């Protein structure tokens, strides 16, 4: 399988004191919660933050929202990982929706009080929405899509659609702000089923928090599905433009149902209207790393490969023997997907 090359960069910003001289060696994780629990991507962010900890440092979680589900999520977060030192909770209707402006102001407020050396969020729509604006308020340069943390100020991130890896040494002012790819920091057993004693939960003082932003939340729509979440599924079945229509894409969905898998799609399939864009896998879609990734009618554009190359086993089916997808596949089959998928459906047992 192709291995990306490496490059080294230096990000410097000297108008304020550097991380090396900061007084508080603490890390703050901006955590996302859903249904009263931390999301899988937030748990991965905690794993990443654990690489920054030393005996003199601490790890804090920041949760925001409103209502009983927030308090339930905070209670669970207080015992989710042995490295967590405290949970900060901002309970207000201002944070019911993921608007960048109020969340960024909250991060700025918490940083002013805590003076953290690092602030981390997941590299998903939630983190990418909040962190850049918060970084602008704090006048620092964020580092995005981090896949490895070598030292407290040295990070690795992919560039050129994953064809090269850049090593970045941050020498700027604190805080050092990162978004991390959840697929690169899998959740360990201590996070998945932690039995540690709960850490303190503190309410963030919002008495000085002013509502002076111009955007407003209109609506948020989600699609209910019994299939696993695409970002955390063990098996992903992806279809490409070769499926030719939304009706034909149901073959992918039927196969996913039999295998208990999540459904993915290429950008070409999404742009053609076969499936909604929340199923897109790739550089501009979701980054996945399942145990098994099956691609049907996927040519293997570099932008798509950037989103699934870390999968443990990659199986590709394409009638073009020269399709780039075969260069990264562990198993490849040259054939017509309209013949192969029905044969698979026939031979696979019904899901119990």
C-alpha cells in the first residue's frame, strides 16, 4: 500500500509568550455530546489529549448545551477516562445549537480563566466549525487534521490529499489549538469502559457572556437509520458513480443491511444525487477507518482515497482493471458490480 512522504514545517508566532514558558500546563478538550453521552469523536479527542499529559499537567473537558441531556453527558464524562481532571459545563440556551459565534466566545472565555497550553477538538463538522473562529479570537494559528502527536509542540498532519505527511513544530503563543482525526486516535478500553471515580464538575460562570453575534440557527435535519454511524462503523460499504442511479444504489444498501455495515458514497455519487451528502467519504467528506471497507464502482480518486486509506482491510470491485482503487486495495476483483452484488446478496445469510 502507498506510503506518504514526509515534510517538516515550522509555525511560529512570537507576539505573546510561547508554550514552553506558559504557567499552566493544561489541555482543554472541546467535547461534543449527543443523547446524554460523549460522541465517539470526542472520546478520540481525549485519547489524543492524553499524549500531551505529563505529571505536571491536567486535562479538562468543556461541554455546553442546555437541559437534562447536558447534565447527563457531564456526569458520564466525569468518569469517562482516567486522565480527565475536571469537567466544565456551560448550561445555557445559547449553546443548544452548534453556532460558531457563541461557542467560540465560550472557548475564549474559558481560556482567559484557565490559560490552557493546548485546546483540542475533533476534526469533524463540529470541531471545524468552532475551532477556527475561537483561534481567531485568541489570535493564534490552529493546526488541523492532526494524525499523530510526537511531542507537546510537534504534530503530524496529512497534506496533498494524504500523499505527504507534514511534521509541524509549533513555537507560537499559547494556546496551541488542534483538530485531530478521530480515526488516528482509537478509543482504548480505559475510555470505552472506564471505572474511575468521577472527577469534579464545575459550572462555567456566564455572567459576563454577552449575546452579540449576527447569525442565528434556522434548523437541523437528520436522517434516522438503523445502520451504524459512518464515522465509527466496523464495516463500510461504499458505492460510486458506476451505480448510475439512486435506484441502483439500493443494491449497496441491501448489502450493508446483510453485513450490518454503514453506507458510504463517493463525491461523484453524492453530486449525482444518488445519496445525501452526509454519506460522502473522502477528503471533503467523512474520514473513515473501519476494519473492512468495501468499494463498489469506485474509481479511486485521490480525494476519496484520502478518506479511507487507513481502513484495516480494503476490498475493491471495479470493471476497470486499471482503476486507481486497486493500488490501495488488499483484495481486488475486476468485474461488473451489477453481477457481483446480487451474487453476494444471494450467498450471504440473512442478518439475524
